[in-house]
C-alpha cells in the first residue's frame, strides 16, 4: 500500500526495475517461441531467402566476402586456439616428463572445450552482430513495419529464416573449425617442438573419441541457435535511430557471449558431469 501511495521512493524504483526485468524476460521468451514454432512455415514459404542467408552467413557479402566471411574468421580463431593448446600442453606436460601425451591433450581439450567455445564466440561476433545490425537498421528505418503493412509476417521472414540459416551453416563451419584446431595442434607439436609424428598420432587417435565429436557438433548447433535467437531479438526490437542500433548490437553481443559459455557449462554437466566419459588408458 505504501508503494502505491507514493511513499518509500527507493523501494518503488527497485520494484519497478524488478517488474521491468520480468516483463523483458517474458517478451524475450515469447519472441523466441514465435521464432521457433514458425521455422516450418519459413522453410516452406521463404526457401530462397533461407538459401540467401546461408550463403551470406557462410561466405559474407561485400568486402567481407573477399576474406571468406565467417568461414575464415572462425577457422582462424580455432587455428590459433589449437596452436595455443599444443604449446601450453607440451610445455606443461614436459615439466613432469610426459610431453608424449600432448596428442591426448589436444584431442581432449580441442573437442570438448576450445573448439566449441571459440567457434561460439566467433559466431556471436560475426553472424550474430551482423544480424542484429541488419534487423536494427530495418526497424529504425521502418522497413519491418512496411513488411507488416504488406501482410508479410516479419518474424518468420526475418527471424526464423536466420535461425535456420545459422543452424545449417554452422555444421560445415564447425567442421572446418575442428579440423583447423587439429592441424594447428599437430603442426605446433611436431614441427615447432620436434616431437615424433608417430608418438603424437598414436596418443591423438587413441584418445579421440568419435562420440565426443558428435557431442561437440551438437553443442555447436545449440550455440548457433541461441546466438541467432538472442541477436535477432535485439535487432528486431531496436529503437532510437542509428545510436539505438549500436546499443542493440552491444547488448546482443554481451548476452550471446554469456549464453555461449552457459551452453558449454550445461552441456558439459549433462554429458560429462558424472563419469566424464573418459579413461586414461590404451
């Protein structure tokens, strides 16, 4: 009653902020639900748009296409991550006299942690930020309102198609990312540090489990879906002109990075949290 009558202004502000947070969470959840349930409709109705977005996400457009778009960016990130893992692994394991296990270290860390997280960050910084900027520019220039005026449902056309495109494009992208991390780890260990190629390959193939690779791809797909949903929401609801689009991109990148590491944690707990699916033998 005191809040309603205007007493305790600090309490009123705190309650108002909490209420706004709950409302925003509800709006996001409803938006994500609409985007997901409209995926079948988008695939039937907007095939050409979906294919265009897949090509744009994978190879980029304009000047970005000159360097391969997301393919090169994600590949470069995972390439450097794989080299770093091999460097740290060889040096750390060498301190206790078991540098021969660098191949095991690369197979274990690259698939379960490094490649998924680095690829997720690359997706958020490239296709995610780009989607937010595109939709934000369309919102502030009233193009989305124009679509609705022409009886074109904007969520399936603009959002669901991008979610599908991100989910499909991430599979070959992540394949290249994993291969790049493996190549970098082997190159660093064998060429730069002089370990025998046979020793490295023996431990690498012994401890590289195909099931881990499948779970890693599942994690990458889940990350792509989450990243696209978060970024399309912020872009679709941008306001305040060009400055508002910049704010939306910043908010979306921060949120998606949090979601990437959260997805990694939750999937790791679900898959490896009890037994670890790992035995140091062989």
